[in-house]
C-alpha cells in the first residue's frame, strides 16, 4: 500500500507544479507552490507513519474525542457564529470552514473521520466492545442483550446520519452525498438486517432528493441549479456558470492518448480551479488517457488492498474501519473525476493527495496511518497465532513420540 501512496505523491508533485500557475504568478519564486505542497506531503507521510505505530484500538477512543469537536464546529457553521478568536468563514457563498486564531480549519474533515470511526464501533459484531452501545445501555439501565443491541444499532445509526450527513449536505451537497454513500456501504457490510438497511437508504434518498427538489434551505438552490444545467444542453455552452467544466473538457480533449507532456498544459491558465477541483483535467491533458487510467488504477488498487486487509481482520470493527476509510478516499477521487469528465453534476471535491490543499491532505494521511495501523496489528496477531500453532504442533508431536515410546516399553516387557 505504501507503494501506491508513493506513486500518488509523485503524480501530485508533477500535477501541482503545472496546475498552480495562478499562484506562481503571485509567488516570490516559481517553485513556491511546489515546495508548499511537498511540505504537506512529507508532513503527512511522517504523520501516517507515526499513527501506524499506534494500536488501532486507540482509534476508537480518538473517534469519540472528535465527536464533540465536530459537533461544536458544525454548530459554528450552521449558526454563523462570529467570536473574537473563532468564527465561521464563508467563501464563494458556502460556509465550510472556520477561522480559529486566524487559521482556516476544514470542518467536514473532522466530521468524516469521526463518523467513520463511530459507525465502525457501533456496527461491530461484538456489542460488548462498542463504547457507544455500552454507554447508551448504561444510561437506559438495561443489560446489553442481543435484541437490545440490534435495536440500538438501527436507531443510533439513524441518529448519526441525521447528526452528521444532513447538516453537512446543507452546506456541501457532494460531501453530504459522500457521507451517505460511505456510511450506507459500511452498514451494508455489517450485520445490520437488510430490511432495516433498505428503510434507512430509502429515507436518506427521499430526504436528500426532497431538499434538492423542493427545499429552500442551505445551498439547495445551488444544487438544483447545477443538476439542472448538467441535465440540459446548457452544460456544453461556454458562459460564466459552465466555464470551468468547459475548460476541463478542452483540457481532456487536448490530452489525447499520451498527453502533451508534464508542465506543458495550456488550459492551466484558463481553469479557475486547475490546482484543486479540476486538477484531473490537467492530469489528462499532460499525461493523456493512459495517465488518467493509471491514476484510476492506483485508487482502485488502494481499495483492493484495503479489501484484502479487511478480509484478514479477525474482528468486524477493524474491518469496517479500514473499508470505511478506504471508501471515503476512493469515492471522493471518483467523484472528482466524474465532475471533471461530466459523468456527474459539477461540484467541488478535491482529488485526494493530488489536489492542492493543507488540512485535507493531512487528513487523508491520517486515514492511511489508521489503515496501516490495522495492517500492522493484524500481521502481529497472525504471527502470534502461527507461532502458537507451531508450538502446539510440536507439543502434539512430542506427546505422540512419548506415547510410542511408552507403548514400545510396555511391549518389550
């Protein structure tokens, strides 16, 4: 898995060097943006390496520490709180960040990580090990029986989606859909009954669809406008609303099979978000269709490796944790690619590890560190089992030899 991450970081360096032309014109020296992104990548790798040395059972506790932090951050965004040292930050009509002592904090990154950890803990096949289930059972003053655990899993899962995904969807529809997709995938892979899963899925689709079609809350009007343009022939027109998607299509068309070469993009000067929401278009232009397929292959390989690791996990909690984190990275990547290629409505999702970013890049490395922590712990557990199995086999062989010797002695007598 580290090899896959290495290739993605290499592509990120090449893409950012070309796609950040907008910032380079304002920078003190031409490699400033490249150095900036390189620092985040190196910091992220060190962070992931350090996290992978931590036993993954502590991740469960970390998720519940993040829970109140995520709730407080979301309340600041929802109510547009403006205090001296912490306040909601609105950019391009969307409030997705807060300013904390002058530093921008990506609120939704905290929400995504917290939701995945808590859902994995909640849907664990062993209810007695779930922090949330045990806490609720103690509050209800009841023993955590299998029947009570099944009911609590359903209602608490519904509460988590209501608490996380819906408020996020009001400010960032694509991130809300991403949370729903990852969360429902985790529930489907758990031991939640299919009937209850379908009820929750139907409720989520109706809720999201209702807000987009009939609601007038949050940024529902923006969703409706983007989906309407995407479904109509206006998506192929070149105007203020479609300029970015049109320029991305031009970049893709120029790329051909092999691309124009690293650093040779001409559309980077026209794409307003070439370094972020449309960086895949620059990758296709410079590295061609073959390069685009290689990037897709890397993300799919990452998901495949996560699936193999999940299969090796002896318990459901680490398996769901790994799959949830991997799905969040890969689905976001394909969301970004789909937007660039018009396979889905225009939206703003960075390409994980590759798009220019700060905190979002670091959070992806936190995901990777947690996944690698699970891998390390699983390997250690399997090694101990193999060692104990070998000792058991040696002990059994020794007992058989002793029995044969005793039988031989008896026969000689």
